[in-house]
C-alpha cells in the first residue's frame, strides 16, 4: 500500500530543523520519524510535569485530540469488513433510540467523510470560536462530558448546515454518532472496541483512554499558554473534556502513533480491499489550494495532493487546550511522522517544519 521509497530523508538536517523550531516556538513534546516501520529520528523537549519537574521523553504518553478520529474510522470500517454495517446504511437505523429526529438520509459514509451537514457539538469553524467556546463551557460544564452519549444534548436539536452529501464541513458530532454506532452494533463500549480491535492489533502497547482526573505515570499533563507568549502557566484540567470520546481524546506515545500508521497501510487492521478504500481520498475539503496542495478528506484521514493528483501525505491533526498532535504518512518516502505536544497549538509549526525537511523545500 506504499509508493516507491525515495531517499531525501536526512536525519542530521532534521535534527537542526526540529531543534530550531523547538527553541523558537517553545515546543513541548516529542517528535518521532520512522522509515519502513523502524525509528530513524526521535527527539523530546519540555516538561511532562512542571509541578514535579518530569521531562518529556520518547515514552511519554500525550492526549492526541482529533487524531483519534482515525481510530474511530478504522473501527467502523472493521464493521464494514465484517458486513455488520454498510457504508450506505442510514445512521438512523442504528441510532433511533439516541437521535430519533436524525435526518434519515444521513449515512455511515456521510459521517465518516464529514459530509453529513449536521450541526456540531461545537462549531470549530466559527469566526468567533473563542467566545463561543467560553459560552459553551459556561452553560455546559465540561466535567460532565465523559462519554459519547453526554454530547448528544449539545447538537441533537441543532439545524443542519446543508443536505447530506452536499459538501465537506469539519464535524465532530458525526464521529460521536459513529462511536454510538460502534456500541450499538458490537454491544461493547467504544473504548473496549478500539482498545481490542485497533490498539492491540496495531501494536499500540501503551495507547488508551485515561481521564484527565485519573492520569497514570508516564502521561504528560497538558498546559495552556499565556496570551503574550509561549510560556506554559496552568494545566488544562478545567479547560477541556476530562474523558475521550469517539471524536478525539485518546492518549498515545509517539511510538503508538507511528505503529498505527504502519499497521494501517500494511493490512494489519483491515483487509486489502478495505485498506485500499481507507487510504483513498473521498471529498474536497476546500476549493482553493493551501501551501500549494489540494486537500481532500477520506475516512478519518486528511490527504494532501500535488498537481498531478498524487498523495503527498495523509494523516490527521489534533488540537485541544493543552494537547496538540500530528500523525502523517509520506507514501513516496515511506516515512511516518508523529508530533505530540502538551502545550496548546504547539505541534503545527513543528509539523510543517518536518514536512518541509522531508519534501526538500
């Protein structure tokens, strides 16, 4: 499932790039690069616990926010592979008890590709998202959001943005519904299914779903940043949801994430046919190019394509207060890149710096 490997990767160059970005941007976390499944570069920066002076290491676990959507998508595609679910089945057929007024035209495919058009539990594309987030957290205490069902009141009554299938719009609520679908079909909790059928099969030895108020050893605290600069000053324990849900929030090490990318493309999670489908771009995320690339969404994956229509990179980003994550695979170079940070918004600049080093810009 990979393209021919090219040999542009230079660990020494990457060392200089990564160290420079870490110093300039205040990056706190871990960067890991693997080639053909084997680690070729790992560097860690900053503190996992400022209170106890514990540094981040290659073994530190981090919340990965929306990167977790990849795990949900794979769990759903496993149900498709077992013929327990079809991509064009209506979601209402599985979720009528939870969402009786859900548009019956919305399918599993729509939710996976973010083309359902439903209102989100939080509209991330808002022009004034900071104020709207503050309003949401004031009216709905975040500590009450501890499972997929808890999110339903936040979007069940919202008006849709557009008819199902019309276009792409980033949407976490659709993945919450997919988590509930997984539970309805399997009779097991979402966390149990993903742990057994995704994490274990991919060799993600330390991945899991610990709550912020029950973190174990070797898991980084998340830190917010001061408005005037990159210095962390308080934890995210009151600023984000305490538990993971199907739209984000699992905890992984960088090694867990690169193991997932390797397992996915090499058929350890899905059959050859479904793996090919999983790695195929489905819908345009936007009309215009960004950074010279065309952006498309698939089944829990964002793909960037070059002018010839070839996939340059696929993966997912994750952002929440105190957690910033990237997982990317580069087919031409057969490289996997995991960037995991425990300071808000810190992984973006690092991810693009590594990208440019890999592509040779």
